[in-house]
C-alpha cells in the first residue's frame, strides 16, 4: 500500500506533464515588405568599404515574415527577415511599439537571414552616435520605418489563426558550404525543414534552416536583395504553391560560407540566383518527405544571462579594425554604448524541432556542441541553431579559435570566454524545457 501511494501520484504526474507538453496548435502567417523607400537613403550593411552609401535600387524586395503559433493559453511568434541582423535595442523597441501584454521578450524570436544587401545594423542602432561611415551612420527615419514594419507583421500574423499539423525533417547537403576559417574544419551541412500545414493539407508556412553566409554579393552590389536566401524562399514558394510562406533562418554561420554551383555564370548576381534556385529545388524534394501530425510538443523559454567584460583582440587592427576604421580609443567609448552587458537565448520546442537562438555569429564547432547536448537533454530529433537571433552581439568563437585570430576575432568584443558564455547560457535555457521523447 505504501508503494502504491508513492508510485500512483508519480504516474499521474507524468501523465499530466505529457498532456501539458502536447498541444493542438493554431497558426497564422503574414509577410510584410520591408524594402525601405529609396528616399530614406537606407545604407546597405555588412561591408565597411561601402562607407554608409545608400542603396541605389531594388534587385529583389526584402521581407519580414511572422508566424504565430497558438495553443489557446499561450502563443509564440517566429519572425524571419531578409536582414543583416538587429541591434540589441530593437526587439525591446518592437515589444514597446506593440504595447500589448500578449507580446513579450519571451514569446517572440527575430531571425535574420544575414543578407549583406539589406539595411545596415547600425543605421537603426540608437546608441550609434559616432558618425563613422565604415561602421554605419544612425538614421532615425530608417529606424522608425523598421520598427513599424516589424510590429505590423507580428500583429497581423495572429489575426487569422487556423488549426494546423506540424512536422520536421532534415537532410545533409555535402558540397554546398565550406568552413572559411579552416578548409578542413567543421561544416554544418544539414538543411532542416519544418512544415506547418492547415488541416486540409495545404501548406501554411515552411521554416527552412541552412547554415552559410549570404555573401555572393559584394560591397560593389548596391541594390537591395535577399541574396541566395531570398531566392531560395521564392523558388520553394513557387514549387509548393501560392498558399505557403517560406521562412528562412540561418544557423551557426560564423565560419560557414557558400560554395558556388558549377557553371553558375560569371557575375555575382548569376551565382547568387543559381545557388538559391538550386537549393530551393533540393528543399522542395525534402518538403515532400516531411510527415506532419496534429498534436505536437509546444514549449518555449527565454534565458537571460550576463556577458563578459568588453575587450578587443590584440590584433584587431589587422582585419576588422582596419575595415571599420576602429581604434582602441574609439572602442573604449563605443563598446559601452553599443554592446549590451546582458543578452538572452530564446528556445522553441515545436514537435521534433528544437530551435535554439544565439545572439550573434557563432562558429559551427560551438553550434554543434549546443545541438548535441540539447538533443541529449530534451530528446528532440532535430535541434538547430537560430543564428544571430534577436540581436547581433558579434562573432562567437571558442577560446582556441579566438586566440588563433583572424577577421572574426577582430569584431568579437567580449574576449575569449565569450563563446563558452553563450554556450552555457543557451544550454541553461534548453534545460528549462521538459525532456520529451521523439514524436511518433
């Protein structure tokens, strides 16, 4: 009798926990054109030698896409965007703009593609008072334009929710990317896709995660473009049909670059279009194999943590410091104003998908560590890194890679413990989620 009294409540507790963790979701999705009017003179980001020059035209339009997931008592919003990244203030400013208690820092994640033909991050960083062309010059009109557009996307995505089925699949794609710091180094080759389908079988939204820098287009290309992720999304939407919205997000791309497809032309535009189109076709093949189900695990958590003291690499002037016109005297003044003392990692569990946000450009080695340990902790079949999530805090490297030097270390301003700090913080956030076996 004593054993029964102990075991029975435990069994009941387990059953209740599983019931809470599984949900029948409703979802809504919307896209909003965030291409700034040329009259705003929005500068393109990613390259210091652009010297804050504004875009001269539009090659292909850039978008923010918002997906609301709702189980009744809770909701979570995933926002992907054809953007280079976001300053640390931006997410809080959006939440303030929304002015609605149902939207918080904890149930919202912003995931940029890292396109280098989109708006310069520092053009909408209010702490950027330095007027350095290589770094990017703050523009209040551009800042205001983007806040309003992102808030619009988030609001509208929750206006028309429908019951959905969810499923995820992944496939390794060797030869599509390379490790730019070490030719024999780790390559993050998986393309992971999550389908969100209406109950009639039509695809409502598709989340696509693949890891590589969108840098086919150099500082000489001065038109707005989503680069290859934009082309990937357009291609996949065409293959699936007009009812779906494809939402791309990057991974631990700090040392991952693209490999151009064979015979893809001589111009950078041709190479970009060929790569994105062919990757979209491969993604379409994976899409057809994804199985969805009605009842899925739905959990999320935001973990906030302190960052190490600001510092800079001893050889920062050799690469990034030179490109962006940085000096030690300037960094002493700039870093406290532009780089946060705290950051956060937002984690979303959606069925077999475990999306772990990291606030910067993490190298693949650290991303792999997080994914492997997160899978062990949670039982999720498909752990992925959401790269540069919510804010850009710099490059995130391991201590040995930081000491090794190179471009990435020259724009990493928290010292050699930065990488481990982010890994520990992200995994602490993952540990706050319940462990659930892989969905059947």
